[in-house]
C-alpha cells in the first residue's frame, strides 16, 4: 500500500491518497480540490474517509463526490471495513470533536489520526464539540495498540505511536 500526502489550504491540512495498484481511498480531502485531483489521475477512487468534519478536512469533499460518485466513511460507518484490498478498523477517538475517528489499517500497521494525535502533541479540545475528558479517554484507549504503528496526522509530520508514548507529554498525564 502506498500513501501519498497532499498538503492543502492555509491551515496546511494533510490529505492522504492511499493506493493499492490503481485503486485509491482519499482521506480528509482538504481545501484544494485541483491539487488532490491531480494525484487521482488514472486511479479508481473507491471511497472518501473523513476523520472529522472540520472545514479544513472536508473542503474538497463535495467536489470529490460530484466527480467520482463515491460514498464517505466516517464516525457513522461500520467499525470494521473491507473495501477491495483495503482492510481497516474505525476507532472512535473523540476529544478534538465528538465525531473524531482514527482509521487503523491493521495489515499495514498504520493509522490516520486526523486532529487526534500529532507529532509531540494532540488536537485542540476548546473548539465546538471538543472535550478534554473525551480526549484523555481516547488517549488512554490508544495505548492498547502497538508502538510500532506509523501515524499519519491531519497536520504536520508523520510519527509512530512509540515516539508519542515516549515524547508526547499528553500520554504521561
């Protein structure tokens, strides 16, 4: 599985194009439809995955749906998913928003965390539907997963759960 990061919009949101052969999933299509669409040439878009519904993560969603006639997968979807060769679990991780989820591709040992976990920090909890108590419950629940899992966050650089367990002060509270 190949992961391509597309940095979009003035908030530099990470949209991801996850590819297996010529089939792709798009995760968190930010503000720049043309930039994202460029990465989809000659590919079959299967679904769009949304970690949460803040504007910077869904800015190009309607255009993707209109052009590719695809459905979305988000917090309302079944927790276990198999779409073609893509197998993943949807982990509820509220705190940044009440609809925040993490997509865990267990065969590939990677997570797409949206604005839940960033390198060395976590997402804000002071925006509408954010909740500090829910965030700490989500952080506690993610500790049950392997430290070897690679994290692709909604903003900034990649990390691993192990790096976050060791360096992210929010895991030590």
